[in-house]
């Protein structure tokens, strides 16, 4: 098997989805987390370093092999074909930039969330298809897929703030925290442009995205917990 080539990179700036997710999760202190769509343990290795006991799920065998050393357990499974046994309970389940790649995200949420501990929670991050940039493209009659970003050519589902909340409600989840990130300037601009003006601009964009999330939020990050009577909540 050839070595895995990372498709995505960790976004360490304080306004990124990765930074928000890690801040919300905090120190693991031996708690268990299921990282759904773990890739090569992009986030899992950070979680392991913070004391979480990580089980990862990844559909690409090469990526799963590369990420396995950073997890307590790595499961190779294509969630568009099957939802594997994950051996819960888990204190948290992370769906980081994965629901948009699924044919049936609701089914996956419902089945995997059965592995949550009674007081467990989920964190979800998805791109915002209603971002101003996409709205302007549509006005121009364009909807062109690219290698990454909101119109990543591997995306099968698209979410607005409203449709994301509706999906989570259908899965028996109540939103407790909601955040929006700005466009990832550090990934969009060449490294030689990473000067002070970029940091200032990025900070301003982050403040605007927080206040106008539906239009200028690039990604949405949500922390949610099962509602009373949610199917399978707290059971494996």
C-alpha cells in the first residue's frame, strides 16, 4: 500500500474550526472520543496529546493506516456503505467536516450516536453553502466544484445554518453551542503573504463571521447533546 498523501492540513490559527473544536473539547483526562472521518489522525493526534482516548473511523485504508499509531483504535469503514460497531460508550463524538461527504448523514448520526455515554455530546463542523461568495457565484450562474473548500468536489451534501439545525434535531440532538468561522485566509494565501496585515484582516473577518454567520460564516461548528427520548441515546 502506498503512503497516504494528506488531503487536508491542521489549521492552527485561533479562529479556525480545528482550534474551536480543540478548545471546546479541552483536556481529555482519560475520556473516550470517537473521531468520525479521522483521515490520517489530523485532529486525533492533537486529542491523544491532550489525554483523550481516541477511536477513529476512516474510509480510506491508506489514511487509516497512517493515522492508526495516533489512536487507541482505528476502524477502516466506508460510512456510505456500512456503519461499523464502535464499542462505546464515548464521552464525545466528533463529526469534523464529514457529514457533507455522506449520502445519508442522518442515518450515520443516529446509528453512531447510540454509542454516546448518557452525558455525552457531539461536535459537528460543516461548510456553509450560503456563504456570500457562493451566493455571488450563483448570481453569476456558476457552481463549479474545486479541489477543496465549500465546493470541494467530494461533497455530496450541502448545509445552511437552518438545514444543519434541522438535521441535528431529526437526529435527536439539541444545540448547546454554535460558532461560525471566517474564510481560511492562511490556507488561501501563499505563505509569503502571511504578514501582520493578514492576521489583522483575519481577526476582523472572524468578528464579522460571528455576527453575520449565515452570510459570512465559512464553516459552522456546533456542540449538541441528545434530547430526552432520542433514539438509542446513551446506549451501545
